[in-house]
């Protein structure tokens, strides 16, 4: 499993085929939920969510979402996804949508003023402002991803320790 550790650090999604029944894997996470206090482990059906305790969480703290699917011959497939709290992710995507919509609105307004041969300098500045805001959002997302590498590694290591037991 150590060969997948580098993939997790570079990419927020991963997939592992396990030589265990999916029920036993889910039960292992359920048992670990009560035996430790380092992470919050919750389970809904075939999904396991691992996150930091509230006291250690920050605005953009990562969590690990695992989906364990049953395969034939007592094997299972584990799909993992690192990401922020779903509420934070929804807000981040909403801000991207608003910036894109405002950029399109400014470009239509600028073209209308250009076609009417009136001043469109304000609309061009608005478009430039939206591009700058988009870059700020993009780089803040990248910065938070790189600043949370240790937490992502800790979550992955915890998951691996549960799977190895």
C-alpha cells in the first residue's frame, strides 16, 4: 500500500482492491471508531468518513471519504476521496459560479456598449476584476491543498492501519 501513498499526496482520489470481504472492512472501521480518539470515524451504509476532531479542524481541513464495494471471491474495492467539508466545497463552487456569471454579464454589457459606440471601459475593468478574483480563488484552493498534505497523509496512514489489522 505504500506505493499508493505518493498517489494520494498528488491526487485526491485513489482506488484499492482489498483481499477482504467488504463487510469485514466496514466492521473494522466501525470497531476503530470506538477504540481511538485521533480521528472522527462515521459510517453510512458502505461509506466511511474519516475526519479530524472538531478542536483540530480548520476552515479547509481535509476529510477522507471511503466507499467500499463488494466484489467476488471475498474481495472488495475501496474508493477514496480527499476533500474539504462538503459545505465548504459547495461554497467554493458557488463562488466560482458567481465569478463566471459576473464575467459573462460584464462581457455582454461591454459588447452592447461597444456596439452602441458608448464607453465600455468600466465593463472591461469588471471582466479583469473577475479574472483576478478567479485566480485568487484558484490559488487559495491550491494553497490549502498543499498546506493540508500532512493531514491528508495522517488520514491515509490511519486508513491503512485499519486495513492492515
